[in-house]
């Protein structure tokens, strides 16, 4: 560290000991968060690489770059990696792992060794799935629909399914740890009503991880048993029912979407309040909206199956229930907007990403309401409209929130500031690139272009070229932060304990925090986000 | 080691006191059992769907179960839960040797269950009552041919999957109890610290409880031919 570190660095979780063992055997939630950060970033680039190949193939109407079989494998592997190995662990396993103990004023998560175990399980699952991909890949789509996945596909379904099965347990353990930590490890005075909304959101996400993930585990186990022993639970030839697979699969995989978006929403709460210097509008409503989304999320799974042959009455009920999810989601969006109203807004990078999140999530959420209505869904089912919709929620919403959170807490995590100008540029590129990539897909989808084909009629070429061009901009927008974050580790300005002048316990301890988080257990006597009444000195104890 | 020393030794750095640590661990264990319920829940859900749709086939399948072995196994597991509960009590009272004896009895019952289960599995295996290409099903009553062997195969798929998963949990349980016995005899627990014993006990009772549901659902659907 040859750069200008004026003061002697105090001992923190990064410099307390060195060496590979001190990382691989650590039980410190902050170090485990970094292990996760490195791993899921690697997965993000692998998944992104497949996306790049997909977009390149779609540059021309003819299926000329890859064969249709290869194309099937590309979108399958893109989906599997991005959903199970990047999006689901992204905010909870990295930022959640790092921040939840800090935010509730604890020394660590409730079960530190279980936390480390969850990372190892994640790695075993990821390596298993990657091995299946290196050996030739999978072509079932990330949804593993039966009987194709159990009987007909000759690709490495088994390896991919087992990889996801294993990784599921890491998700379960993380969720379990969060729930127990938030219940039992809060510092004195940190009541439920004073809990940062990031914790509420991750609590809600953890409920889904704990209740939903075991169901996908047993479902994929049955798929594996069916492939291995030819038992017929999902195979119509043997009397089984493929629809049962879809029910069980979506019982987890729909709520799984809310694991991603809820934890992303948690990030947005922290950032919106900090950069508009206001208490969040309607704290209780935002907190309970998280729980409501988690609960309702379990009641809407069959809206993925409207055209799969479920009864029309069931479809009506699921359609209605799906509309209901819009209510707590809208509560959140309205409350964030109301928080901005008359706030003293600062346009730092995390805030730019947060603005991007609100806009793009709203588009993604509202098109979700279109899809929840039966008539529209029959028309646009399995078209690019659906692709655009969930990428607006997952990439426009979730990845934006993840990037926002990374920038917001980067100084806390690493003790270094990132270069603000570059970061603002990257936020802009991501926003522009994202919309250029995915908005055209709404149009081609509405015009009826089905997804999952490597060739398409020439009249759709202009919009597809636009989409591929946007994807290149988006790629630059993601490469930039990768470069300047790494750069900042060495050359970034040392970060003060509270660079954003934010409230919250994590800002009252040095950057980076000491191994035990706080020199003495904090005692909380104030509300969350008390930006208006909190005297400055009290906010920034620990300077 | 004395009582206080054991407790001090067992308190992890991130907890304020033993009470917080004990409550946290137990709460975590209950959360884990909740995930187990959801894990088995997927199978129970499949069972319900197919039993409702193909009742006749399920009745015929269940009539091939050996009710006496199943009932004996139910009794064996209930006894193992009793000795488990008494073992936890012994740990709470600070009697590691008594605890070890009682948990050893639990292990004997647990292995007895697995042994009887293996006998049943063997019977089904030699009768071709295992799903797959070699599956073959006859009612065993010449007067009545199998009405719906295709869906009876589904019954057997579920039977093997559910009891197999349960047996796997039993094997893990026997391993955990062994670990507790070794740790207990090494002086790891005392009147003020016995959380792992309690938690393994919770796990054991949970696995027992799963069987309490599996037995009637798989063995006792109906004795009458044609159900009812």
C-alpha cells in the first residue's frame, strides 16, 4: 500500500490476519460476504458470456452462427447460471451477509460456521453445474420441464440439476441464518420498528428461501430419480403428470423471483433515504409490504401455466391473486417517491442506480400485470414480451439495486472510495444500454416473435440489431465498475467511517469494520432513517 | 470439567450469554425442521394428487405392504423416541453416562428400524415391485387382476422415494446420536450446556414423526379389495 494512507491503519477485518487459510476457514460474516462476492461475480461473467453469444446469434435473421441445438444450450445455461448462481445469492449472500449483523448491532450472524458451510455448498453446486456445462451443456431451458428433461433430452441434465439441488442448501442455510439473526441477535434498543428496511426486506426474502427452496430441492431430486431409475412421477408414459412438475417447480421458482427483488428493494430503501435526507415515507407500510410480497408470492405460481392445460377456474384464481402482488409492490414504489418529495436530493452514483431501479422496476412490474391477465397472457406467452418483462424486473430491477448497493457500501466494505465520475458514467451506460437492449424485445414480443429460436423472420431484424447494440453498451457499463472497483482497492482514497453522512449502525463503526464489528455493543435509542431529527454528532459517532 | 467451565468453554464469542446462545440454537433448529417439512412436503403433495386421481391403483399397491413389519417398525420408532427423550432429560440433569446408555438404546432401535426396513425392501425388490423397466405387478389374488398397474407403479415410485428419503434421514440421525454420545462421554455437556443434545433430539423426533404419517398413508389405505 504505497499510496497516501496518512494515519496508521487500525486493525480491521481485512488486515487482522493474512493468508489463504485465514480466508478459506474464516467464520467472519464480512469475509464470507467477500468470498461470495468473488464467486458470484465470476458466475455473472460466465452467464453474461452466454448472453453475449445469444445476442450475437440474433444479430441476423438466419440461424448462422450457432446451430439450434447449441442455441438451446446457450439460453439454458445463461438462465441456470444467472438465476440460481447469480441473482438468488447476489444481494442476500454478499451485501446481506456483510450488512445484517452490522445493521442489527451484532458481532456476527447467529451461526457463523453454518454461514461458511453455505459458501462451500454454493461452490460445490456451482462447480457441479459448471462441469455439466463444460462436458457439453444442458438444453432443457432453466425450467427443466418434464418429460423433456426426464426422458428425451440427451444432454447433461443430471449434472445441472444436481448442481442446483446442492446450491439450494446454501440458500436455505443463508435464509435460516438471517431469520434467526434478526430475531435473536439485535442490539439493545434495536426493536422491530427501528430495524432498517434492508433487514425487513432480507427477512422476507429469507422466509422464501427457507420455505421455498426445499420444494425445488425435492422436485429436482425427483427429476434426477426419474432419469436414473426411470420412476414415473412426472412421465405421462408411465402414468405420471408433467403438470405436477410445473406446479412444484413454480411453487419455488416464482417466489424465488421475490427473493431477488425483495432484497434489491431493501437496498433501495437505504439509498433513497440517505440521498434525500429524509425518513422513509410510511416505514410500517414498506416493512409490511415486504412480508406481504413474500406471502402473496407463494400463492401465484400457476400464472406461469395459463396455457399449459390447467383448469380455467384455477387460472382465474391465480390471475386474480397475481394482480394482488401489484399492491404491496406499488406501496413500495409510491412510498419511495413520497420519500423523495421535498427531500434534499444528492445525485451520487448509488442514487442514480436507485432512480434507474424505480423506473425500470415499475415498467417490469406493470408488464407483469399485463401478463397476469389471462387474455393477454395467451397472446404473448412464450414470446419476447415475457423475456423483456422479466429482464426489466431481474436486470433493470435487481441488478441495478445490486450495483447501487455495491457502490453505496463499497467504502464500508473495502475502506476505499471509488472514482465518482467513472461510476456516474457507468450508471448512465447501464441505464441506456439496458433500455436499448430490452425495450425492443417488448415490441417484437408483442408482434408475436416467439422466444428460444435461433432464427427469426427478417422483418424483426432492425429491432434485434438495436437490442444487440444495446447489449454491447450494457456490457461496457458492467465492465467499467469491475475495473474501477479493482483499481480503487489500491489507489482509491481511504474512506471515512461515514462517507455519505448516512444513519444506521453500519456507518458508526470504522471503514472497514473491525473483526467484531463494534468496539462496544451499540445501544439504539433512535428510529431508523431519522435524518430530520438526528443530531449530526450522534449520527457519526466513531469518527 | 466443572459446570461453569463447560458453560464458559461452550459460549461462542458473538453471543452475550448462554441463554441467548441456547435460545438461538434451538430457534435455528426449529427453522431447519421447517425446511424439512417443506422438503418432504413436495412428496406428500405428489402423493395426495396421485392418490386422489388413482385411488384404486393405490389401494392395490398398499395391499402388497407387510402391515406387521410396518406396525412393528412404528412401535420401534416410538420406543426410540422415548429413549431419546429420556436421554435428553439425562443430559439436562448432568448425567452423561446415563445419557450415553439411553442414546445407545436409541441407536439400537434406530438400526432395528433400518434392518426391518431392509427386509421389506428386499421383499419388494424380489417381487419386481421397484419402478423401472423390470417393474411387474400382480395383486396376489388370482380372482382379481391388477386394475391399473401403470398407476400402481406410481404408488411404488412414491413408496420408494418417501421411505427411502426417510431412511436416509434415519441413517443421518444414527450418525448424529453417535456423535452426541462420544462428545457427551468426553464431558462436553453439563447442566448448563446441553443444546446439541436437545437439537439432535428434536431432529430425531421429527424423523420419527414423518414415519408416523408415512405408515398410514402407505400401508393402511384399505384392506378391502377395491378400497372403500
